[in-house]
C-alpha cells in the first residue's frame, strides 16, 4: 500500500502529484505557516520535506517558541 504522507520528527507532510506534468510537491501538514517543497523524484521530495521540517523547527527556536511536534530539542537543529 502506498503512503500519501511523509513523516519526520513527528511532522507529517503531503505528497501531491500533478498528472498534467507529473511534477511532485507537498507541504508540511497541521501547522499554520506555509512550508512547501517540490522535487523531480519521490526520494528528492522526501529530502526536501525533511529540509523544510528542519527549517520550521529552527524558525520556532529562533522565535523563542517550542516546535509543535517535538517534545525536547536542543538549541539548534
């Protein structure tokens, strides 16, 4: 069975396929901010998703906030 989401550090991300041009994209789910990613292959899409999760977590830390899906993390990602 195929998964339609990625999971990393308790975050989930969508996987979308545009059948017109077969491009791949997605976004981090269940957060207010828009963290999107695009790639040419599913493997690359997963890498881009993980980069966006790390970026979101660091942005939370930089703003003095606790990332929403992480119980304990250090001061840097």
